[in-house]
C-alpha cells in the first residue's frame, strides 16, 4: 500500500512533517536499495513495507530487494542469527558454503542495481556478503543489524566480523548491541506505522467479530502474545505463567502469530506450543497468515494485558503495537523491550514464568492502574517510536555519510 507522508500530519504534527521535507530536499533523486531476507513475517519486513513508500513520497528513488535461497542457506542463517544472540551453534563449513553460494547467486541477479545505488541498506546477516560480490559499487553501504548482538557466540562473530567491517557504516537498535567496527556506527530504534492496518483505529464491531471468531469470552480478561513461533519469544514460558494464575474470573490466553519465510524452525516450535497447551480451552493457539494485520490489531485492542516474554529480542515491535493501543505490557527483560517497558509506567519487565504470573495477576487485580499505565504506554510510543522519527533518522544518516560528517547535519 502506497503511503503519503502528509497523511501522518494529524498524528505527529506539522513540525515533524516539515522537518522531513527539509531533510529530504537535500537527497532528491538519490537511489536507495534495501535488502533483507523475506517479504513477509517479522518486524523488518513490516518496516520496509512503509519505509520504501515514504522514501519515494519524499523524492528519493527507493527499492526493496529480497534474498533468495535454498533450505541449507536459511538453516545456516538461522544458526548465524542464534549465534549472534549468544547461543552456541554448530556452524560448519557446509553452512558457510551454502551462505557463500547464495550470496553469489543473488549478487548476479542484483549486482547492477546495488552497484549503481547511492545508498544500500543491508538488513541483518543473511544478505551481508553481497557487499563482497559487488566490487564496482559506487555508493555508501550500510549494514543494519536488528539483532541483539551484544554477546555473540564468538566463532560466529569471528566469521561475520570481517564481512561487515567492510561496510561504510552500521546501524544498531540500541547502543548496547553495537560491536567494535572500523566505521561510523548509528543507533536507530525501530518504529511502527500508526496508520497501518495493524495499528489504526478499528470499529468496535470488528473487534467483537474477531473475539467471536476465535471463541474468546468477552466477559473474561484476555491476555495476548503476538509473535512468530520462535523459541526466543518463549511461548512455552507464557503458557507456564498462565497456568500459575489464580484469579477470578479466570482469564484467557491467546498466542497468535505465524512464521517467517526465512525461519525454518517455526513449524516445529508451533507443534511444541500446541503440545504444551494440552487442549486447554482457555489457551488459544492462533496460527495466522502473514496478512492478518487487522486481526492482530483487533486482538490487541480486545486484550487487557499484552505479553511479550522474549528471552532475546532485537526490539519487539509487538510491544510497541500493544502500547500504542493503550495496553500495559508484560515484557521479557531483554534487548529492545527494555527501551519500551518501564516498571509501573508502561508495564513490567520479567525474567521468569513466575515473575510474569505475579505481574499479570497484579494488573488484573488493579484495573485503574492498568488503565493509567496503558495511557502512559500510548503516550510513550507517540513521543518515541512512530515512523516519522525513524524516517528522519535514516535521512540524517544518509546526509551525514554523503557529506562525510558524523557529529551533525546542517540544513540551509
């Protein structure tokens, strides 16, 4: 869906929109190519969907390309992803061979577009080796790491470091995620699109229809975690926390999400979650197609509490989405969730199923506090995590690299 920057004026104000036009006026006609590893599933794909539209609307020529690969390639990149998040993985020579082969195959398809672009943003490790396969490149290449790489598994980082060190700059979501690399580094937190189907206001009748469709009881509290079925999202731990609750009326738990095209483990995790649910009528496992944005929106709006009990998390856009709907969030004390969830203000950070159960119970027993924290959560997202701030920081990054400055960007 094409997006127009002017349509966000009523949400963020005239000053923010004017600032974007001033920055973009210095980049008119520049060619920008973003490359990631999937067209759907996960926060990176969602961000790129609106980012490309807004860059084009502001006068840049922006494109989105997606890595193609074989199952061995995606199995290798899943190991890299897990290794960067600090887990020991069996990363073998055959994994490297599959990775390098995919890089060369994709480079042969994309080389002309990438080499001729003014700016190339390579998202995460999957397409990182494309830089080495484009020796005639003329523009600036930026490695955008969305992963919590603060404590990587050393063998994986030793392999990846010389690849990403050759970039002109890198971007991380938090200062704590950054690695020692020989080029300028930028910190840009992700954001949400407040006018997307996943975040815009919905008619109450639509919310009620989704509740009925999934056989949820509107007379009892609904607890919801929206995420890919990924072990790092800890859906099993959420079920454990739910079973520790002793409150009346008994709440309901919705674990809703799907898979991503570049994640070969999703189906196995989904089966583990279903087995752990044990046909409990109050645990609803919802395997949703990738375009279920309005359904997710409705589930979040119908919920009393949003949960995101991740054990590792690059940022956690589902946290941002829940807060935007004025819901307090129970979040795992990990990664970018720490930027968003603040105890007694926007939700609670937890480290265990027991801690999650304690905080959920507390919120359900204090509805006024729950409402007040939800209002604070909405305001916090409005001030910090909407897409206009995100676009502004990308434009500033490009201007700083083009002008060879890293401390400030002056506009005429």
